[in-house]
């Protein structure tokens, strides 16, 4: 069992910044990658970006150059971060943390990000 807890969402003006955090704990054996996904109202969930165990990163074209994913390990917890800069109204969505291994896949509860003036 893996537990993912996100934090850091909120309301921000266009052009502003937010940093999301995700704490992953539990049975993280053979963790392949962690990532951030988002789902806007009426749209499908989409990948924002992910980071593998060897720290390779991958981003959606819509966020390249604006968002940065990073991760750190501490004791039995893996922390995943998403630094979001130059936010746009179209970035408004519920953001979900994901962690997966060879035979398992877990999601956090989601955190709302709203970009509006």
C-alpha cells in the first residue's frame, strides 16, 4: 500500500507561481516513477510531467519551460514537487500526484489550482 498526500494548491493570479508537494509513503519498493497529472472540468486527466528513479524528467509541451518537477528522499518517504511559474488561466485544474511500479499504481486525492484575476 502506498499513500500519497498532496499540498500547496490554491488561487493565484495569472503570471504567478505555486509550488505543489506530494509526500509518498508505504511500500515504495521498485518505484519506477512519480508524476503530476491534472484534470480540468469537462476534460480528461492529462500528464503534466514525471520523473523516473534515475531523475529523468518528462513534461507536457504546454508546461515546458514553466513547470519543474523534482523529488527528494527522506527516511521512508519520497517527496515530489512541482514548481509552477508563469501560470496561465488554462492551468486551472485539480492536480494529482501519481506513483507507480511494475505492478502497482497509486494516486493522491488531488489539490485544486485556480489561476484567475
